[in-house]
């Protein structure tokens, strides 16, 4: 006849490993999120810094009536400083006394088994006053 008087420690011994799988899934998910943040944040910050610098350069070019070549050279220098890809397009045009620019490039975000091509387009416009 089976012994129906199992102690509490014997009942808990069967459930010792039951909580490990959800914990491991949560740990793997947390590690993936931390990795994605570590990969995307530097690229995003570089894009934001380039947009701020382009706004400043375009404003200076419009108010001081700088040549397109000077403004383009300043934008190229800032792009190199911020580590943007070499394959980038910088378009400049004048709108009356104002100036506008479009900077487009593809930022490569590398993962262990895949490289994501993140298209970035920065549009800046200043009226020149």
C-alpha cells in the first residue's frame, strides 16, 4: 500500500525546477533588449548630433550668405567628426535669402547574424533672418 503521508519537503522537491524556465526566458529577453539598446543608441545619438550641427551650419550659411561650397565642406567635416558613413549625399539649395539642406545616408547596424541597413534622412531649412 502506498504511503500517502508525504512530508512538505517531499512535495516541494518535485517543484524545484519548475520556475527556472520562465526565469531563463525573462533573462534572455532582458539581455536581448540591453544588446539592442547598446547597438541602436550610439547610432541614434550620432544622427541627432548631426541634425543639430546641420541646423547650426545652415543657419550660419544663410545669415552670413556663405557659398554653397563652404557650407558643404562644413557639413562634410561634421559628418566625418560624428563618424557617419562615407556613402552620404548632401544636397544644398537656396530659397530666396534662406538655405536648405538634405543629408541622406544608410547607417549599418551590425548584429551577430544580420546587418540592418537603417536609412537616415536629415532635412534642415533656415529662412536667413
